[in-house]
């Protein structure tokens, strides 16, 4: 067992309160509130030369995406901000001010008021660690990842692979621009769709680490088998024009991560009725189905194909 | 203006929601909940060779102390945990597991259930940054630091200077032991006292950075002058036997920080009536009074004495 898994097991033993749901979910539930916290570290979740505005936007977006997956309405946030000694040529606090501009833009866009938090100094040379607690008001039903049932259909809100395709462009050329780079830098949390789908979803979660990895997690938590049809994947026009839509491109989109789309399980036929409650232009796609059993399988053009070695993206220090 | 003050001003411009109270307080208020977040960094708020159990306990205690100052009852916490590559001779995850043991002990002691959070990897060599969001249920009245009035009396729950006296012993000898070291390592948040005093307090806050500095903040926020009587300071028997009780010792106790005592302002005569609602053996002491004007003054043995150069402890990277 890795050190990280051991620690997570230790945390689960601490989290005996029913509201913690044994830490099996991305958010906690307390007195009608949904609570989530995500942290990001320089050199692990973002690169030191990423635009600070983008880092601020993404920190808000990843937390908002967790609220979206519960169908919750944003109510407030607490920020954990570090103030690091500046890199050569930069003014002290300049990076942080640009970071706050990006965070503020996302909070304004999605109605997440900043309520408090903490600002601490860091020793010289320390990578920044930034955290946000987002609080939402729960709707009539807050779906978890463990409620899906055999027979359910698996649906996705949003498109897949855009952010990773954008990151690939940036790795080749730090000055790359365009729709894919924009989606990587400014992911859009699916708040309105999450609110619309939550009441009817047997299970729902956001796809932050890749469709295949997150589907495998949903299937494991729910005790069912999941089958994904690669041919059904929602791909944007920008993605198709950059990477095509053959099997290689589809596997890239299914394992990339950073999508912040929503993955949800519905009883057969239910999802079609829900389409009218989604925001206009929402991309809402059936990508697979659940059955008795366990694990994950993959099909394309009507034939079963082997699972890729890596189902998705797990953040590691680089 | 320092970079930190500029950033705090930038944050205050973002925090326009009434629940944020313009970030002037240590906690936010939302739907009957009190929310606070504190982060600590290795090399700034604790030493790399501090016992990890003590670091975990203190992270819980500083957040619980913020809830105590609002008279709130602990309801839950979200932890931001970093997993750092181990130092030479240590096993990966060993520090973190011992840290969690200390955190768990404090959470158990004060009824703060762990509900969720995030565990992230850090790059090699990065100092740890640990954060906790604590959520409490508000009582009938949540005092802030800006409600004190001229004529109020200033009272303290707890004793002052013990933690800093304990730290001094540890700086001299890393193996020092005893009551003062215990208080430094395992501060006690005054939750029951906070609940008892909150309904009648015009203003209340915890003393985390030293009595004089925190009193100056309360006076500034409330728009009044504060006068502290050094002779009235609550000093423990352990403190007096280690450092005496002359003016030097009293100034040390009044400026040390890390006390996690409560400071509260009451209308004249009110505090005495409240004593019977405090937990048995609570140390509840009148230390000063408020009047029209601004700023802070200090008296001892009936004469006014000059303010020390440093009113308290502000955390800086070492």
C-alpha cells in the first residue's frame, strides 16, 4: 500500500461522522450545506510559468465543479492564500495579485462570494500551495458516486479531451492560443446542469481525472460494472480539428483529465426527459451503461477493445 | 504598504458579501454557521523538528479557538493535507500519520468531526503547508471584534504567557518538559467559555498574537481606546515559578502570542454575573477598560508606562 493510500485509510478511520460519508465522496454534507475543499501546489497541479490568473480561475472552478456534481448552489468560499518571496525580476505580491484577479473573475462569474480565509507567509524558495473551501446550498437531492444501479445509463454533460489537448499545445509552445488553450486555462464548471440533473441522478460526479478513471471509481463505489462506448464520446469541433476522432484521439479524450464535465447515472429513458431542463447549448451525451458485475469495459465500433494502461490522470509531483 | 497588506486590501475588495464582514473578523457567518480557515507552514508556524502530533493538535486548536471566540459549537472540519517526500531516515507518510494522530486527538476532545478535505502531493524539498476549515453552529449572538463600546470592561478567559514561556524552554533545550511545554504543544481552545460569554459580549476574539496586539486590534475595529492594567494579567503558577511576575515577566506574557485565551468586552458589571455560567476552574479576569478615543495604553502599579516596541507576535518566515 502506498503512503498516500495508507494516509487516506487513516483519514477514513477518523471520518466516522455520517456527514463525512466515509470520505468516499468529493464533498461533505452538513445542515443542508455541501462543503468541499481542494488544494493545488506549484509544480504538481500547475506550472510555475502558468499565467497566475489561470491558476486562480482554476482553483475556483475545480471547487465549483464539486458543488455542481452535488447539484448545489454556490453560497460562499474561504481562501487559503500563501505569500511567497518573489522570483527574480518579480515584485513581491505581484503573482498573488494576478492570481486573485483570476479567482475573483471565476467567483463573479458563478456567484461564489469570498467570505474569509487565511493569508500566510512561506519560507524563501517554497512552492506555493493554494486552497479553497467552497460551500454550497444543497438541493432536494444530493447525488453521491455510490448510488448507481445495474441497468442505468451513463451520461456526460460537456465535452471531453479539450483541456488536455490545450495543455499539449502549451507543452509544444508556451505561447499557443485558441479555444483548446482557453478551456485548459479557464474550465467551466457545469453548475446549472448539475442543479437540473441532481434530483433524478442515481449517481453523479465531476470528471476531473479522465472519463475512464472516474467511471471506474463510480462503478466501484456503486458495486456495478460500467461499459463505455468510445464512439459515443462528446468531442468538440476544436478537439476534432486538432487531434481527429480516430480511436487514438478518443482514448486520449477518455483518459486526459481536467475536463470538469459531469458524469451521471440515470434509470433507462430518464435522461432524455431532462434535456429540456438543461441550459441552452448544453452538450448532453449518453456514453455507456451499467450492469451487474464489477470493473470497466470499453467498446468501439461494436467490438470490445482492451483498456489502456492508464485510465486517467493522477496528480503527482513532477 | 507591504505586499501582505496590499493583498489583504485586494481580498477585502473582493469580499463584498455581508457574510464576509469585510474580512475584518476571524470567521465568516452563513446560514447560521460560523466558518473559519487557518493554514500553517513548516518553518513559519512550526519547526520541522516539532513533534508532528503537536502540529496536528495545534492546527485543530487554532481553528477551534476561532469558533470559541464566536460562541459557536463545533460541527465539522475539512482538512487540507500535503504528502511531502520524507526527510532522510524517515518513512514516507510517517510524519503525516503522526500529525493525523494529534489532529484526531484534538478533534475527539472537542467534538469536531472530520468531514472531508483534500490530500495532495508536494514536490521534493517543499515545506509542508497544512490547512483546516472548521465549521460551527452559531449561537443566539455571534460577537465580532468591532462591537465594543466606551465604558466596557475588558476580560480574559484563561492565562497568558504560558505557551511562549514553554517555547522559550524548548529553544534552550529541545527535550524540555513540564506544564509550560505542554501548553505550548497542546493549547486548549476555550469552547465552553466562549459559548457561555458570547450572548452578553459586546465584542470577543481569541488572543492568538499577544494580549496587547489583539487588544489594539479590537480597540481599532470598535473605534475606542483600550487601557490594560499589567498588574491584572492572569498568570499561571507554572509561569510565575519559571519567569516571576515582575514588569518584565508581565510584558513577556502580554506580548507573547499563542495563548488561545479569549478577550471580551462587556458593559460594566455584566461579566461578574456571567462567572457562574463558565466551566468550573475557569480563570476569568478583568484586565482593562475601554473609553472614548483610539489606541492602546498600559498601566502598572497605578502609573502609566510606555508601550513596548512589539505589541505581539506576527508570523513571518524564518
